[in-house]
């Protein structure tokens, strides 16, 4: 995937999808490195901040651990 394709995926992903990738992504995943990694963190934080505490906890519980 190109950097732009990765950023497009990040933009279109829900908070739950971002959290799933964050929680279960493998070591060295390019989504969490360099420019894309910084972008991922920013977008995830923005999407998280738009949710209520309840919705954030529910997203986490839905994924399990």
C-alpha cells in the first residue's frame, strides 16, 4: 500500500477499526511507523474524542483482549 492509500484507509476507518488494528497489529506494522504512524495517532485521537466515554469503553469491550 502506498502512503496515500494507507491514509485513505485510516480516514475511512471507524474508531473501532482503528482500535482493532492498534490493539492486534503486528510488530513493525507500517501503519504505526513514520509519517503514517503519526497520522494514525492523530486521526485515532480525533475520532476517539468525538465519542462519549461509554462508546469508547464499549468499542474496547467489543474487541476483547
